[in-house]
C-alpha cells in the first residue's frame, strides 16, 4: 500500500508471507529422506521526505517472524532441527545533492535478531556519484551488510536454509565498488564496475557429521538424533574480487544488453583443505551474458532505435545466451584398498560386502569442469482486442541441446574378476520446448 501525504512526503506499507519448501527422497542408491522448510511473515513500512531539491530523508522499519525446519533421515542417523526467530530492522538514509555534479547518499541500518541467542548489528552505507561530463559519471559505493539466514550450499541437492543461533553467528560482508557509466547515444549506455568484497562467518555442511558430533539423544532402535546445529555446519571466511563491463540498450523496438564479467572467489573453512583457501563450487572465472528482446519485424529491417508502432497484432521474440567457464571440481589423487582381513583379496566388489577399491581426493576444487554454454529462444504472437489481449507463445530452453556437464561420478564395476573404475558424466537439462498462452485484461 502506498500513500502520498503531500508532494514532499511519501509512505509505503507491506504485509507479506512467503514459504520455501524442499524435499528429497532417495531409496535406490542409499536411503535419504530430507525436508527443509522456511516460513517468513513480514510487516514493513517506509517514509520518504523531500525537504528540498538538494536534500531528502528516508526512514523505514521492518519486522520478521521466521521459522526454519530441517530434517534428514538416513539409515544411520537422524537430523531434526526446528528454529524460531524474529528480526527487527530500522534505518535512516539521507540523499544530498549540493550541485548538479555531485550526489551523496549515506545512512545506517540497525538490526536486532532474537532467537536462541540475541544479536544487535549496525550497517553503515555510503555512496557518491560524480558527473564527469554530460554523458559520463563515476560512482563509488561501500557498506557493511549482515545476514541472519545461512544458505548451506551442497554439490548435488538444493541448498539448506538455516537461521542464526547460539552456535552459528551472523554472516557479514564488506563491499567496495567503483563504477563508470557513459551514454554512447540516446539508446545505448556503457557501464563498467570493479569490486572487492569480504565475507565472514560462512557455513557449509559438515560431511563428518556422524563421527564428529555427539548426538542429542538416541532412538529406541539406537540411531543417533542430532537436534541442534552445534557442529552440524563448518564455519569459514572468504573474499571475492572482479570486474564487469556491460553495454545496455533499454529503448527502441529492439532492446537488450551484453555483458562480460571476470570474478574470483576464495574461501577458507575451519579444518577443511588443511586451512588453505580454495574456490567454492559456484565460482566461475568468466561469464558472458547476452539478452535481446523486441519486435520480430524490426529485427530484420534495421529499425532497432525507432519507437515500436502500436499494432493490433505483432510477433515478439526473446533471445538469451550465456557462456560461463567451468565450475571447480575435486579430482581423485590416489587410490587404496579396504580389507576386512590382512590377507583378504583386493579386487572384489564392495557391494558384495568384500574388500573394496577406494579413491582419495586431491586438493579441494583444484580442477575445472568444461565451460557451460546455453541459448534460449522464445517466440510470441500477441493479438490485442482493445481491453484485453491474447498471446500464445513458444519457449525453447537450451535450443542447441548443449550437453553441459553437472558433475563426474566414479563407479566400481566387475570385469574378469577385478574391479574397474568407470567414469560417469552427469549432464544438465537437455533442450526443453514449452508452449502456453498469456491472457491480459
């Protein structure tokens, strides 16, 4: 809800509810039942007060009531965590424009988190923009940011969401960003950014859960139950840096943008990789993005900059292309055998409860998968009937049927009485066409 008290005072109010829910169940390879739920109830208000053409104030407050549930049931153990918490936030921000060349924006946000433990944090923000010429400007921004929800990334499944408590601290990040913007024409704009960011109190899932942690209690069958986040997640720090350059066309019959970014992210986690930093799974050195949208007729007649004519019917298109260098992956460095008896026979199948052939990894994420490439296409026929419109469409995801690699899996197979290692390449989604109709009233 938005209310205008006067030409100088504006107010906005929100009441929202959102839910995140993920569930996995695997019975073939191994037993795994996993449920992760997040509930968020939010009330928020903001007020903008324009004292003059040179000075403006913004105030705001927000309150969240949240609940997080995580349950993982395997044949050996049970993780059952249920967290309830609240987050209250207030902020004040000032925008000052002393002349036509300089914009200064600064403020502070105060957070109070209440859960198993209480935290109060201050987040200062600062941003300034200086106009070099009528068509170009430079901007610098910095700030301190806190996060009270932990996204726990994993290799194969969806990320786990958890809240801050007595054993997991709030995550924080410092941002330093320098930007350059230039209008190349009435329709085309160029933007370049360089940045450096730090991260504190990152968390990943503890893969040695059943051996490192004392359970809260045991079931009647003797299985351990972990009902606290203590040592379920491993804490770490990190930093990232990089640059991005983008050419953007926002007006005209055909619009879109193309961008290239280079980035590097390095993390260090307690007791992982011998304390040495490594690139996380989501790190990609180079990324190219291209988006093109508009009227199909104007795409071929060269009238990209003209305002599209109002028509009773038209063909629209959308084109999306992405290239990204490969994600990090951990490769085997050596192998060894597991024997139940000193003189046991080595070359047998582990699934038959006999000694097995095992792989030992190299340094974490020291290799890269092949590059990721994908192109998507959409074609829409839009028909206007005055007060309403009908638009059937065709969308094709991964139109080139690119076989992008998700991860590599090593599997033992029996051959001539011996164990042979087979490499399985798990691929991402193939070409996926879809059709539909959009109706607007």
